[in-house]
C-alpha cells in the first residue's frame, strides 16, 4: 500500500488546559474495496473498529456499502504484528454471498474486534442480513493472530424477528479477573423498541449462551461492554428515547445483568450537511486500576447548542460517575463541530498517569451545507488521565460530503471509529475519501500511527 508520512504541527489555540505538543504521525492506507456487485456502491469502506494487544492490532470494517437497505458486500480486515508499521489485509470468508467462499448472508455491518488471551483467539463481530432484516449476530474467529479467519459462528439469530442493531463484542483480558477469558456480545433488537440483549462465551467464541436481557428491560443503542480488572463488566450505551447515557453491569461473568442507571444526560447538536453522524453514540475504555472512561458528542457547553464538543465522564464502579467535562479541543466559541469519537486508554496505565487518546471527525464550521461542509479527522492525547491534553492535530481532510457513500440516513464515513494506545504509540483507523471517479467512489480505510509525547 502507498504510505503517506508527515510531521503534523500542533495547532496553538491558547487554551490553558491544553499542553502544546507535536505528534509524529504516519498515515497508511490499509485496504480498499475490491467488490463490483451492482447492488452496492464502490469503492466504499466505512465504520472501522480496532483492537490492539501488544504489537498486534486488528481493524475490521464494511466494504462495498449498500445504498438503500444498509450493510455492505462483506467485512474486511487488516492486521499488524509490528505496531502498525506494516499491515496485511483481506476479507472474511463464508460470511456473505460475495465472500470467498460464499456465505449464507446478503450483507454484513456493524463490526467490532475482540481478543481472548486465555484461548488465544481474535474475533470480528458482525451483524448479518437475510432478506430485508439484520437477523443475526455472528463472530469470525482467528487462532493464528489475525491472519486467517473462520466461517462465522452464530451468537444469536432470529430470522422471524424485527431485526438486530449495533452489536459489539469484547473480552475480559485482565489476568486478575475471576472471569478472565469471558467474552461478551451486546446488541439491541429493533422490533422490540431497541431492547438490549447480552450473550457470553467462555470457550473463545465457539459457543455462546442464550441471549439475556438486563434487569428492567433497558432500551438503547451503541452498547460497549467494558470489563474491569475485578471481573465486573460495565456496559455504557445511548438510551432511547432521549434519556441520555446509561450503564448496567454484571458481577457474575455475564450470567445476570443489573438495571441500567443514568450516567449523564446528553444534549447533541444535529450534524449539518446531511451527514450520517449519530449522536450521542459513546466510546469507552478502562485503565489498569479499573476506572471506566466514557466519551460522546455533546453541545451542553456551547451557546444555544450550536456545535458539539467531545465530553468525558469516569467511574470506578460503573454506577457513580464524575461530572461531565469537555475535552478542550478548542474554545467554546470556536464554531467547530466535533462528532463520531474513537477513544482509548492504554491498559497498562492508570490514574494520574493514564495515557488516553481521542480520534474524532469535525467540521471547522458547524453551520454548513452539503456543498460547503468540510469533513476532517482530528486527534489529541493526554498523559495524565485527562487532566491536560495536547493540542489537536488534523489527521485527514478536508473532505467533501459528496465523496462519501450514500445511505438512507445520509452520507456515511462512520457511525463510529476507534483508537488504541500501546505504550508510546496510538493507532487510529478512520475513513478517508478523495474525489469520485465518475460513478465510483474513492472511500477507504486509513490508519494513523501516532507517536505520543
């Protein structure tokens, strides 16, 4: 793949809470859409998820995005074993009718990446479609460090139901945890008003428990299971309708789940230009001491909710949360709109020395139209648990919205992105795009390898 490398000069914005610093940034394209089926848009890739375990990291994403019905021709992957210096890539086998070999499903979407260190298994989670609905949550497994992948294992399936939505898979990677090696799948069911469902695997994703519902029947989207070193699993999500951010937890390895409790209210500015950028979707992680961090786009600090900041709250137990604070990317009167965050914590750090990183999309001017909006990707980091942050840097952009795939909910780069921190390096996958070539797009997956100060 062609490589683009440069040193990005930090933006000096005069905000006292920000540390001025420069990150060395190396951006590499790791995949492109190879499919040509007429019922998808090509060349399009969207919605990258990522997980790192030491120097190994896996990115998963949609390739060949459908316009009307949602999902994509297949799920793609890219793997590095040297901290992002080089990558190998491919597409999942036996998943969709366009896979090699073909699988039983017509589309795949909503990917996540998990790693089970007890069994040495990487997993890529997908929602899959038959007919007009997304009818199952599946995982594809790799036992050779992300180089080859199995046919999908069904976590949960309901072909006659109202459809599944926004799945996420995560594993307990803490050696101190009594549930080390447990993996948790989360999703919601559209036909039941986004009712939350959970399932657990204890054998590296080979088998999964029957789906369960947390106490109180919570409803919401964008669930992210976050295991803590003591074995508790905290699951923050965006509650519906309009409640805000909530979280529930399990203390018995996923056998039972608590009622959802309020994390914080949420106020979000609608992203302009017809861009599909669902707010307030959350991104989350935990540090070595078990502190859980949750971030999302929120306009509470902006006059008349005219733009979004990325805000943050933390908790040691998943039930009591700190006051919501804004991450000081720029001044509250800057007019910049920030959305689709991908947040990470270095799991080897904690407390006042916790290493954090945040990737996000933004418009330099929140008030714009489809013709004038300039979509870019930003990044900043913290070396002290979020007390101070580096100056923001632009990793990609500006991009025009017409360079992005069409969906029934607007132009799409990503409903979510991801970030990972390992030692002095952060990895940030995101969707980038260049001008269309006729009817074909040029929308692909880039990964930024960022050296932290």
